[in-house]
C-alpha cells in the first residue's frame, strides 16, 4: 500500500512526499533544505529515497528550497516548461531540469501533470499512479475547478486538495482589497465551500481519502475547513469514516502519513 506524507502545507511553505522509506518522490520544496530533510527524517525517510522532485509552479512557497536541495543532492527536477525557465533564469536549480511531457516514471510510479488556473506561468497539479495501481493527486493553488482539473482528479483513491480560505474570514479580514480580489479570482485560490462541492463529486466517483491542504493561516482555520467539507459531504449523503476518510494537513509535519 502506498503512503502519502504531507510534510509542509501553508502559504509559508509546501511539500509532500509520496512513496515509502526506500523510494519515493517529492512534490514542491517550499521550505529550506534543512527543514525538508528534517521532516523526512522525522518520518524515517532518508534523502537517498527521494528519486525526483516535481514542482507545481514558481511561487516562493513552493520553490524556496529547490536551490540548496539540488545543490546538495543530485535530484532530477521535473516541471512545466514555463516553471523550469523561471528556475534556471533565477539560479534556483543546480541539477537537471526536465519538462513534463507525457508520463514520467520515477520511483516505480507514473506521474503526469495537468493545468491549474493560478497566477503563475504553467501552474499544474500532479496525478500519480503507484506500482500497485493506486492513484493519488496533488492539486493546490487554483482559482476554480476546471473540466481538466476535475477529469484528472476523478477516480483517484486519494486527493490532496486545496481548501484555502473561508469566505467570511477573507471578507472581514485585514487583507487589502486588491489581495482579497486576487485570492477570490479565477487565478487565485479555492475556498472551503468550493472544495466541499468538489469533494462530494470525487467521493461519488470513488475517492476514499481526502486531505485538505494549503490552508491560509490568516483567512482559515483547520477546524473551519474540515467542518465545511464534512458538511458538504454529509449533505451529499456520504458518511465519514465509512464512505470516505478526511484529514487536514498541518503547516508542518509532526510525522505520519495517509495510506491509500
């Protein structure tokens, strides 16, 4: 059975590890190399297990650790062409960079990407098929759910999905108007309510593991996001821990994984 480790999840840094203690992949490296290797070690995963790094987009909370990580370890980096161009042009990468074209094989898994609507060039999510045929997806930083996004998520065993903000908290919060508009836009982030509606459709089509990620630390609370999504699933007729298992990724891992 495959394992999904949410290592870091917030607007201050993001990274997940998928695989086991001997072999796996990282998606994003939005914290320092030291913090990332420490988080892996806390889960008994050595850096030698990381066979590849996949980047979703070029915002700092997803790439800030790439430079030192690739300087210290010979890890191949995969991303869309626009993201790779940014990494090379800004001196953020020391190892090989490879464009995501078709399906990439790494750590015994098949990885493909799909476009996500966000204010970054060629922002993407990832769909991963494990050696035993299980499917998981990583999909954060999207302003709304496009047909492409939903097609790629549908049928997954596990989906790590953005539940970034509570609408009322954002509306009444301290952010300036322009930033609130950016977050709510179709190239911004996904709200709790939109996440809940998507979650109900995914569970209807066979998803049994849902992990909420990339929560805003200013405009959301873990319990708020969790309750909103659980309510949407209940309204759709699904029972928690019977039809699905729901969890919320912490800003920084304290160890632990979700098996799927």
